């Protein structure tokens, strides 16, 4: 019997990769520790046009746009297999600037259209009359990460994949320089022909990746009740972004606090996000708060994810880490690339910019 592929980490990266592998005919199991996943704290924006981090190099911008294109087919497939909606939309994203601010962030954007205040309000009537300008990315959109985390296990099961909850990978097992499985924290041993580390900001716990190569950036957010006058699509400003969801929430985020591993939401920072939301959409000024939360984004110093085979071995060890603010966006492309690499041995050159080799001192010399 062919040994399975084990994935450590049950967030969107791990589950989407497992789903892709299972659909390609591989035996695959996800080991989910139950620790809070960055996915559950995310807003779910699919916004390659607006993220400065995605323009750090041509490779990442291309990867991001390819991944958004993959979502258009993948989201309906997940919904069909799971029998539930993931609230996938590509109705565009608006970025707005107020009087006295420098434009609508043109230095951050690719492929969008500059708009006047009147044009922006024609697209999104909920917008404040105080905006000075806007930028509209017609093809960008969003998905609901919480719905996705509910749907992916069901979709994975439909194709024979397994999700093992409440257990944590403690160490790799190797034989003659190749992965042979993992040891769990409860002492259990699981055999595998390959292991993918997709543990987000907890990456240091498994494998030979140098400590600190992936580090946490805390983000705080809240959800307001989506009532009359709420926006219909994603709106971004300098102080907040607003993501309306089909379940009646408007997700408002998000702060950035590097290397903070706490999961408490600071009252003052949440209040600032509320003010930012109300400035963009006045109807939200009196909206009731449904919840607030914090999560840990897995970041890298150069802003690039870590995807591909472990350059120092052992053979059969792969990384899917460091996606920072864009794990949901980049999940389909990451899953497709690792599926090709693991099952067919193809596509390694396309992942060269994301290799963990850049963290190995002798490789950089």
C-alpha cells in the first residue's frame, strides 16, 4: 500500500493542499493540532491589486494573480463537494482616500482604475461623501475564511482524504536521509512518504527551517452587524478595511503587531478600527459589534512565502509557510504547485523565489 502524504497544519493552506492532492488520487491526511489558525482570523480578501507585499517581486505578483484565477474554478468545486457555500465573490474592491491623504494609494496598486468621488459612490453608494478619490480593482474579491474552514474538511473527505483533529506533530521520522513519517506529541508514530509543514506562525516546531525564519505578526479585527446602509463589497482605507459577509457580518480589520504571540484584542486599537470603518461608511457608526478577535499571521523578513522542498533535506519534506496576510489568496496556487512537485516531480523552478534555501547562510554566500 502506498504510504500517505501527511500535512501538519489544518489552516487554509494545509487543507487546500490536501484537497488538491486527494483530488489527484493521493492518499493524504491532515494533522490539525486545534490551535487557532490564522485562517479563522482572516477577513478573506482576494486582493492582488492592492497588497504592497505582493509586489515585492515579479514572482510573487504573478503567483498571486494565478492563485486568484484558480479560485474562480476551485471555490465552486469545494462548494459542490462540501454541499455548502464559501461566499466567494469577485465583485471588485474599492480603495478610498480622504481629503488631505495622498491619493488612493497608487504606489500599492496594479491593474485597477482610478475613480472620482462620484464614480466611487456610483459603484458603492454606502461610501462617505468625505472621500476625495478612489481606486477600483474590478476583478479582485473575497471569500469567507470561516465558511472555507467548514467546507474544506467535508470536501476533502469526499475524495478520501482524512483530517485528524486535536493532535500535534512533534517530530519528523527519517530513514536514510528521507522522510518516513512523524511522531505525535502523544507518542504515536505515523508513517508517510512525504510531509508538508503548513503550521503557520508555529513553523519552528517541525523540521530544519532556521528558527525565526517565519515569525508571527498579530492582527486584531472585529465584526459589526451588517444592517441598512452597509457596503456591498470590500472597501479599503488607510485606517481600516471592510469586508461584508453573506452571514450578516461586516468584518473590519486589521492591526499589525510584529512578533506578538498574544491573542487578546486591545480595546483602543479595536476602537480605532471602528472609527476607520465609520469614516468610510457612515451607516456603520451605530452598528452593533458582534465579536472581536486576534490572530497570528505567519510572516517572513522578505515578504515572500516559503513553498517547496526542504533544501537541506530530508527528502520528502516540503514547506508551505509564511504567506503572511495572503494565505487565503495564495492557497490555490500553493496547493497546485505542491501537488505537481510531490506527485510528478515537476515545477520546482517556478518555486525558486520561495525556496527555504534563502534562509540558509551558506546558500546565500
